[in-house]
């Protein structure tokens, strides 16, 4: 496998264009590199819906569009995954016994993918979670002498409430296991600068590159569907929206207090919660206990096109989670011109640090309510945030991020070969 130009072929002169796919860098990678065979190992994939799955699907699609081959190695979900396309290898798995982790699977090393791996002509292994599938990825890389890349998506130290051991011990274990995995990998990808700093603080010594996933252009909303939505959710009040997994680390109940503060300020709003997850029952109980049933609606999991349709109806996107490593969902909201108020932490805070497209504030109900009130009552400020939201979203295109990913693949493969054969 080579990344150099073909012998006797010179690069073409490319006229300037506003289309990123017409750029010299994009066309050079598309036309002058032999296709790469990438093995992606992940503990989460369809039908499970989360940020890691979204990231993998976006990069998979873009890489294949450029002529590269992506093989997916992931858990089976008890038959819920349906019929997979060629190139997806499922591992027999069992669910966790914990109710809070029932969506997650323990992948066992039982899969035809293990036996077919030597015949796939893999150039590089890219694994996405430092867990069972990540361990299998590193073992196969060691056996078959393949370079490895790891994307560290999740701030696991904020997820220790899922395990029944002392919190301080759980945090130490997470940092230790993260350090072990990362330091046995050739290159680590972090979705934000904050996550990179976090990994360095764990003692990770291998090269760390910052690479967000990037987003797709939003699908145009179906006018008839929008009409149906407005009938289902009478938007007589200002509409606030949250999209994400219903889990404790997402900090969703903070938004209930925001609603109450806005009501006291004379700005009644309706909150739309789009998603589902292990914390849904607790959230529903809290909504009932606080008497907010008439001010909050829950959609459950819905198709992606419907998510964008709902976003296009909203006035503001609120995101109180302090654990997001890249804030992808914020950018999706911005892509349809919805300004954002988010917790000033990790990737979400980094996305909004320049003030374009929204506001990053402390993760308190008072701070969220004040920022929301200011945006919804200052028309000129709102329109400026709306304009810059769309502008910023365009800068984070999935095609541009895939070009950067291919460049990092190239560097990793070349460095591994030099190290191995010197």
C-alpha cells in the first residue's frame, strides 16, 4: 500500500473553487493514493444510537466514498441489528446485568471476523473504545503486525456512577486502563483540545491529534411533516430543545429548573426532550413531581430526519452536559440555524469559546436561564447568533474532517513501517 503519487504522473492544476471537494488536497488524496483497507473495532454500533456510532458511520461513509475499504468489527445485539451489509463482522455478545448499562454489550471473541481477518489485507486498525473490542484490536494488531489508531471519544471519569465500586477507586481505574490502551497504540485521536489535555494528564505518551468528527449538511425539512409536528406540539410558547441520550451524566434535570426560572421572569417556554436512555424513568418521575408535564414533551428515539425537522422548529438548543468531548450535536443544531446555550466544559465549551453560534455558561440553572432569557429577548443578538451558527456549522463538514483523518492514517502507516523495518 502506497501514498505516493503514481510513477510518471504529475499533479493536475486545479482551478479555485468554493466546493471543498474540488480542493487540491482533496483531489490529491482521492486520485493519487491506493485504496486503504481499514479495520474498525468498536463496542458500539447500529442499532445502538449514540455519538460514537454516529462518528463511525460518518467517517465510514466518507472513506468509502473516496474509494477506501472499511471493515466493521462490532458486537451483535441479539438479532436486533437486522441484516448487515458486507464487511460488517459481528461478535457474539451478552448484555450487562446492570439496568443502567443494559444498552451496552460485552463482546466475546467469537466471530467469523477473527478467522477472516488475515485475508482482508488490512493496512491499519482503528479502534474506538478502550474496552473488549479495543483489546481484540490490539491483540490482532500485535499478531499481524498492523499499525493502530485509537479515537478516545468519551470522558469515562464522568461515567463511574455506572459501576458499583468506590468513586475514587473507579476514577483511578479508568485513568489506568485508558493509559494502558493509549500507550499501546501508535496514534490517538482526541475530539477536542480539552480531551487531549485530559489524556496527557493520565500519563499518555503516544502522539495525540485533535480531530472532531464533522457533520453532514442537514436534510431539507418536509413541509407536510413540519405541519404534522406543529399539530403534535403546539408551539404557542418559545420552544427549547434538547437532543441526546437520557443518562445521568447529561444533566437533563437542570433544564427543569431553567423552565421554572424563565416562567418567573415572565418568559414561559416549552421544553422538548428528543431521545431516550436508561435514565428516562427517573426523568419522567421528576417531571411529574415538579408539575411540569404541560411544559415538557418527550419524543423517545426518532429517525434522524425527524430530529432535524424538530430542530428547525426550535428557538434555542440547550445542552447542560459537562461530559461531551466534541459537541457534535451542538453543531447539528447550528446547521439549521438554531443558537445554542451549553455548559462551558470539554468539547461543548470549546465549540462555543469564540461566542459564535451560541453561548457557553456555567452548568447551573441560573446561568442557563440568564443566557436563554437574554437570547430570546434581544432580537439583534439572537439573529447574530443564528447567522454565525450556520456559518460555523459549515466549517465542520464531514468531508473536510475525513481528509484530515486520511492524512493521519498515512502518517501512522509510514511511521509504523519505518519503525518496524529500520
